[in-house]
C-alpha cells in the first residue's frame, strides 16, 4: 500500500478578492512538482466566489471537469447552449473533448458560493463535448456510497458519465460508522477528501479539507471519528 497525505494547510492558495481558491494540486500560479496529480486526478480546487462575481468565458479541451457546489448556487453558460444554475446537492460534468467555452457566475447579491472543481484526465482525447448535471438525493449517501460519476461505458444507476475509468462517490458518515471500499480495477487508487468532519484511514487521522491518496491496494477502510462528509475519487494510477 502506498499512501500520501495532503493536509488542508498544505494546499496552494490564491486570493483574488472576488475569488479565494485552494489548490490541492499544481494550478495557475501554484506550482509544486511534488503535487501535480494523483493518477488521473489532475485538479481539485476548493473555490469561494463572492456575490455578483465569477469566471468569464474561457476555453477547455480534452479534460473531464466535475463541479460540486457545497454552498450557494453557481450559474453556468457554455458554447453548447447550456444555461442554468448548479445548486447544492447537484453535480455537473463536462467532457471538454475537442473544445468548448463556458462561464461560471455567482448571481447572489449577498451570499458567497463555495464549490469544488475536479479535473480528470480522459482516457480518450478528441471526443464530442458533453454536458450533464443532476440532483442527487442526500439520503442515498447516508452511511453508504453514492456513485455520482462513473465511466460512460460502465454507468451505475444515476451516475453522470465521463470518458475515464474513474468514479466519484459521496458519503455522509455518522459518528463511529465505517465503510469498506474495494477498487473497481487493479490499477485504481482512492483519493479521499474530507469536506467536513474527522476520519481514520489506516493509522491516519484526517479532519476538514484534509485528503489522503491510497494506491497499490485493492481495498481501504474508513472510520468516522466525528460526523463526516466525504468525497472519494477512484482513478486509474496513470
């Protein structure tokens, strides 16, 4: 088993006034050769956007982009004709493929938006761009895994599709609850991000916004030392 620990206070940070962004992996002005990716997981940004502010229209290509609001709502508009808000409880995926442009904006006049954005390196480039979003029932992630993203050719239940053999799970663990995860493929690793709470993985205690990456193992066990909200990314260790 191979393990890496990414503590919350070790992340890169950028304060642009209208945007405060924590970078788990190298991104924009934060460049760390030891923090480039975890397998196919290339970006995990924890962004706070101030009221009436946002990201202007910008391009993406050949990347799987997943956005998960944690607080507030984020308005989205793209070159494929999609125009709608993403709210807490929803997940959005974009397969950028051959290329697209989009913008993200906080329409609220009073409240900041906090959302996670993940980038996953695709297994195939040059695909037709695709956009989907879906609301997931919070009760279905209570002490059990809820699959919100899965490979387009191996979709599970309500999961959203991406062009990579990767999965994103959400789970809310009560105090002293545990969960065991088994890898879908031998080459996959797990990246566990603690949104809130406190967990024990192997001998490692992780608190809010900490993360642990585990590879070269077929399974892991997670125990909640406090009520905890987790996002777990299972990706090929490319």
